[in-house]
C-alpha cells in the first residue's frame, strides 16, 4: 500500500520553463490537495479538489494550474516557472473533505 | 479568512510532558488536526478532534474546545525522536479546505 505517491522527488528548472508535478493515491480518497512549504514555514494551500471533477483555489494559486485527472490522480502545473516558486511541494489526500490528510513525500523544486 | 496561532518553539527534557497550544479564528470550523514533521520529511497525521474533549492515541492526546476556539496537543513520556515540528490545521466545513498553523518546533533534550 503506497499511500500518496509524488513524482518527481527533485527537480531543477530554469526561469520560464514549464513543469507538471504528478500525484497519485491508492486509498480511494475523494479529496486531494496541493501545498507548498517554504523553509521554516507552514503549509500553504495552492489548490484542492474536494471530489473528482471539482477543483478550487487555495491561499496561493497564482502561477499554478491543476487537473484532477481521475479519482486517483491530481497534477499541479507550473506554466512559466519563477524563482519565487522554489519550494517543497506536498500532495495530500483525505477520505472526504474536512477529514485528516495523508501526505506524499514531497517534491523539492528549485527554479534558477 | 482563517488564521491559527501556535508557539514557534518549545523545549522539554526526555520523559517529560509537553503541551502545544493552538488557537484559531475561522468561519465554518469543522475540526482540528495535528501533524508531525521531521526535518526533510513529510507531515504525518497524529490526531483529530471534531468534537469537544480529549482524544488519546498512545503517548499523544489532543483536546478541543469549540467555545474557546482552542486546542492542544499533549505529548507524554517524551523521547528524543519526538524532536520535530508540530502543526495544527483547521478544517473548514463549507469550503472543504484546511488552513495550517506555522508550526511549533519541539526540541527534546536528554
């Protein structure tokens, strides 16, 4: 049982490049989330999907897009990467909205 | 909007008990979760309160008072491996999203 799987684990991009971060969960959860975490900070919600077929903006959605491809997969896309998007990105899922979340191991993204 | 406040740092000795407080201001509050995160690792779920009162899970317990917009995480019989960051997170019933506090760094000393 893998839980929440994120790929890639590490990535370095140049300013202006595009990138899609992948996330998949095998727990049959309805809700999925994307967070970013900057050094010494808490988690800030980028986008979330309360259920398959829906997506909504979180606190910091600018510069990102998401796709809830199916119940298992929720991807995050950076169309034109900026240095300010250097961060650790975590995907999470929960059985229903408002329930505790299970996190992937994170993607460490550096933009030069 | 939603906001949560928790202390930035707490230090305790091995074997002791420590309490990490969390106060929240949020509309449509549904419940409060607690997560542990070791350096370089992912957050892992510890405890959840949707109702007032105490939830106990081994050495960890969590408490919620909706009337006071307040909760805490209690860690007993502290071990060195408990040194980590601890986050509270408020769940919003209307939007289905969660807001995290900035985290409390717990240092356990011998």
